[in-house]
C-alpha cells in the first residue's frame, strides 16, 4: 500500500513539473512573439556622428542664469561606448532609449535595460520617464520616478551613459 501511494505521489509530481515547464515555454513564446511585433513597428535610428561646435552655448553646468529654459531639440551622448552620437528630436513624439534593438536610440551599455527610459513630447516640451529600469534614470544627480520636464543643457544618465539635451 505504501509503495503504491509513493508511486502515485511521484507520478503526480512529475505531471506537475511538466505542467510548469509547459507554462514557462508558453510564456517565453508569447513574449518572443510580442517582442518581434514591437521590433517591426518601431523605427530604429542610425545616429549621425557628433559635430564639433554643436556644444550648447550655456554655462559649463548646463544652465543659463536668468534665462527662460528652452526645450531640447536634440540629444548627444557625452560618455559611454557610443560617445558623440547625436540624435535630432524633430519629427519624433516619443523616443525610447535602451539596449534593445527595438529602442529608438540603441545603447551599448551593460548597465542599461532593454527599454530603459522614454522621452515623450507634450506640446513643445519634452519629458523623461524611467521605464522601471533596474539601475534607474537620473537627471543630473537626481533619480527620477515619474516623468520629469527636460530643458536644453540638462544631462541625463541612463546606465553608465551620459546624455546631454541640446537646445
């Protein structure tokens, strides 16, 4: 009797194990299908090289005292593996930043998430939003947890890459 009960328990555990494996494979397949659908829909930008002389005319800390802040019109990577990459924001309403090939601005930074952060245009202004990244998104030295308004000259850190918002 005990051997029969033990055999039934082993078979039950084996069936349960295969059920979990089947559910895991099903979830991975649906995630892969969803990611391939996003990749085909999202435009990938081949960023132009940084042009010397496109530095902001503001002070060394990235702000102009006693002046109204301007909305950014471009962004430039000032540190990281792709240093010097320049992206014009004209024509975009949303820009995703991360390691994923489906991101608008693809980073080669091991500390950045696949979809790390997003720039959103609301009227003439741009806002930065963290997409629940593991290492966080920073404006200056301040970690953000909700969409924050950006201005020209501000520096944003995504992983270990520093991005300057150009005016």
